[in-house]
C-alpha cells in the first residue's frame, strides 16, 4: 500500500517544489493514518504543509486508493530528518548521523558519528573509534543526529 501511495502522491509533491521524504500508512488508536513528511531547500513552513495537505487530499478523493477511513497528516521531517533514500547518504555526507542496524556490524548495532557517504551499497561512517562500513541492506533506521 505504501509503495502505491508513494507512486501516486510523489509527482504532485515534486511539482509543488517539494520532496517527499517519507510516507507512512499505519494504524493508530483513532484509526488509520497516512503521514507524509515533506521537505524543500531552506525547510518547509506550516503554509507548505497546509498546501500539500489540500492538494494531496483532493488527489486522494479523486483516485480513492484507500478503501477504509483514514486521517492525512503532512509535516516536516524535523531537525533529525530520517535518511530513507540512497541519495540521502550522499546529500548529507559530512553531517552527524545515527544509524541502527538489523544485525551487528563489526560487533555493534548502533552507530553515531559523521556520515562520509555511500559507495556500492556500503555506508561509511566515522566514529570516535574509527571508520565503519555498513551495508545499506542492514540498516533498520537512520537519521540525522543534529540534537
């Protein structure tokens, strides 16, 4: 479902001059929630979120891809933005990041350090005790670690 929704909404968000950072379609105590995290150079404003919410809501009303009732939420990815796509690991090279892996890499599953980049599916991160190579397919979560 998430892949299909991403394919539907991403072109419209891009056309609005923004980027779809992450999409979640998940359950909550109040029902299903479609969360869109958007960004643009210089950051997004509340007005940007409201605009994207309106145009995506209209699109989803017309296309009707979700059979059950849901709530749409649109927001900024925040200061500790998730790293989701391959290009994120190049774009944010030089920044402090936190990476958690599904399996241990060189004896550890949590990495906090400076992102060096990615090459052939291996993320390079510089920690206090040295440099580590983390296979992208082992990443459970990754985000900027600004605060």
